[in-house]
C-alpha cells in the first residue's frame, strides 16, 4: 500500500490544492459534544438513515419535521410504552413514508437505545467509548443488535451522529483496491472489512489524522472528480470523489 502522503497529494491535486482540499473535510466532533447527544437524537438519526436507505434522501429530509411529530420526537421511553395500535396507525400516517418494516424497526431500536443506555449510561457514551480502531466491530454490533442497521445504513448513522469513522463507499473501496489492498469490489466479508480497518489503522498511526478525514481524502483521490460546489452541496451523503 502507498504511504498516505502520496494519496493526500493525489487528492489535493485533483481538488485544486491543499487549501481547497481542507475546505472539503467535515468538522470532527470532540468527545464532549458526542457525549452530550441525548437518546432521542440518537434514535432520530438512526431512523432517518433507515428511511433514507433505498429512497430519495431529499424527500426524507423535507418530511423530517413531520416524522418527528409522528414518532413523538423520538423519545425512546415514550415509544417503548406505546401499544400495538399506535404502531399500526403509523402504517397509514401520511406525515411519514409508510413502510411497515421500517416503522417496526423504530419500535425495536427504541428498546435497543434504552437497553444500551442502561448498560453504559447513555447511548452516546457507548459510542464514544467504542474505539475507532475497531469501527468494523461496531458495524457488526449495530447490525446484530439493532434493526435495519446493517450495511451502509449503520455506517452512515455513525458518521452523521458524529462518531469518528470510516465509510467504505464505492470510491473509498476503489481507492483501496487501486493502492494495492486485496479486497472485493463490494467488500462485505469479515475478512475484507478487517483488512480495511487494519489499513486505516495504519494510516491513522502514520498521519495522526482522524478516520473521518482519512476516509474522505481517500475517496477524493480517485473516481469521478466532482467539483468543489458539488461536493459541498452533497457533503451529507457520504464519502465520494
């Protein structure tokens, strides 16, 4: 694998220089900010990522205030005490996207958030304490214990909630393969995900950069070379070139 300095230089050249590249890197949330996120905002972000999966993201964003109303502002305590009738009515509630399985996932994840909070003090503390050098382990934990939080959904949730993490997008994967890491074009196996984690751990030790910034820079070093305005406009959609 290349030294990360060469990958950084390649990304900077594509984006018009180091100063421009720096403007395209997302802010990093510190541990105090992450710890302050309440459980209702955790559940809200989980749910938003679940409903965005396979759907037009801007539609979900535009309807989100109505989602908040329909789901009682995502207060997990309130939701866990709602009867079956509450959830059945949501399946015909025009304020939200009426997807039965995703609606039921909210019910499951409300309990998931509370259970983790009981064990760790808060869900945010659980996220803060999970080491970023094993983010692949956290992906697996979310997929196993949450509902509809596997694959890219769980990964986007972690990034958008503020956890320092990798997103193995198509551009990141393409870059890793181009730079010599032997993984599948669509890496889903534990072996491939472990290889990705190990490589980013190495780059993190090499550079001192956050995993989030390493992932973004890696993505911008290859693939379609989007202009600055496009990347800034789509900065909430993950790691791409």
